[in-house]
C-alpha cells in the first residue's frame, strides 16, 4: 500500500498513548493496529483513497469509514492524513454515484465480485446488498472531517449529487413496493438472499426507510432496521447543516429535514415496544406488528445508538435497551470463561465480536467498565496483537478473520476515548 503521511506524527501519538496507558498491552496492541490499517489496507492515488476491508480485496462503504475515522485524531497535525481521509470521501462519493444500492466496490472496473447474484450488477461492484448504513457512513465521515479540520474541499458538485441521490433513495424505500431493488443469491446461506423473488418480506408504511440487509451483510428478518434508521436520522441532520452552510441550498435542506422527521417519528411510533413493563427499542420491525428483540455486533446497532449520535448515554429507553441486549435475553449475547459480549448471526454461536465490546466501551461513561473491556480485548487477541471478527467465549485461540481492519480500528478508537484523546 502507498499511503503518504508523516510517520513521525503517528509515532508521536503512539508515544503519548504508551505514556498514558496503565496496561502496557493496551499501547502494544494500539501500535500494531494503528499502523496496520495504514500500511496494509490503504491505497492513495493523485485522485482519491481506496481502503480494503482486510482479507477481502474490496472496499465496503461502511468498513472503510470506520477504519479511517480514528485518524481524525491526528488529521490537524498532518496534511497527508487529512488528504487521505478527504480522498476516501471522494472515492466513496464516486461509488455512491455508480450505484447507491451496492455495499462493496472494486478498486477498478474489473468485474470481480463475491458471488454471481441475481441483481443489477456492473463491473465496479463487488457486492450489491442494500444496507441503509452504507449511505450513512460516508456522510458521517465527510461531516466529521469538516468539523474536525475545517476542510471543505470534499464538498464538491459530486458530493451534492450523491446527497440528493441518498435523499431520493431513502424516500423511495419508505415505500418499498415502489423500489427497483431486487437481490437473490442461490446456493449459499439463507441469510444471504431476499425472499419473494428478491423483493423481501411484506412490510407497511411507517415513515422509516427500508433496508434489505443488516450491517452484518445478513438479510433483515423485518426490513425496518431500527439502528440503521437511527443512523439515518443523524446523518440527515448532518446533511441539513452541510446543504445550508456549504451549498446554500435551502430547498434540498428542507427535503432532508422533512425526511429526518418522518424517519424519527417512525422510530418513535414503531421502534419502541413494551418489554417486561419497560420501553425498549426493537431491533427490526415491519409496520405490521412484528418485531425482533435482539442486537447484533455490527454497527449500527442498538448498543451503538449514543455512539452514532442518536441519543444520550443516559437516555432511559436506551438504558433499558442496553440492559436487555447485554443479557441472555438477547439471542446473540454470550458469556464464557474467556470473555462475554455480543456476537452475530454472521459467525458461529458463542463467538463474541471485539467490535461490540468496543462499542460497549464507547457507550458508557464508566471508566472502570472501559478499562475492563480494554483488558478483555488484549487478553483475547490470541497473541496476535490484533483484533479479530469473532472470538469463542471459552477459547481465545478460536477466532474468525486473522486480518479485520474495522475491529483493529475500533479498539484504537476506544483506547483513544479512554485516554481522553478522542474528543
């Protein structure tokens, strides 16, 4: 990989982390993870930045944003890092304009793909699973780059066109019966395809926007995915601010604000349910009375709601939901002798995801809990000094994905927050 940045800025941050870390293993893992993403997953060109997810040679809009977000901590200290982040936003915008329904893209128009699926593919697309969060993450990264550094060069005509594309797609998917999107995959896991000839299960209008798949890349059971709609509410607020302050487009800003209110009202009406005498957020609903009480390790998740900016950590409904999903009442919560936390349908049973443990730490103000989670993470890395996708609750040497950059960078983000570096 050929990312151009000042290694001295990175080294200085690593020294500060080491000096502040009460457990030397924290800074050791941080150093390896913080270097690894830049050295092995990032490719910069004169035009933009391409970021592979790790052991798969494609770029996910979601993963790439999460992989690069922690480098905002030093973006004001190094022009190369700032240019790298700006270049990623530029590439993501290009991808959205190629196909806003796709979740993962090739570096070049080479026709490579994960699977021969029945959907409208083109040679840029690695996979075309439509996930609401795929369109949220690039907007978040663009907004945070602006707020952190004052950078505005990424707010181009293409960015505005992509924003309009996102708004129109979210509106279309408020009534999925009007959608052109279909997706079928044959011969694989049932979670990798949509039912009803690729259309998905029936749902009613709620004001929320439909998602075919979860951020795990597994299909939704009920297609109004509450965490993804929470994220949509947040980034629509970001778009209102961008459209007014950068582009001066009051009309498009009003469209974004109206959509934000409709989705948020839908969450309030349909996404909050009674459970054992308390109000909690459901994970998915269909507007027909069906809902799921669970949470998945992948982000956006219910656990991540404050991290995404949807609500405060001390919000009562969030706290009720947090207690539910960090317990055996969540079918993907596991406890064992090595660790405990949330896993995913995407990996075997009794495998906890470091990403979920990091989000647990990023959504609490309890520094003791954060330190315990950091210790748990470095004690279960199987001696690799890197994070993995999922880890068996009783045996840290059993894990999925040796090289998973998203998990590596979530650890870095948690440690930076714990050390009060990440503002």
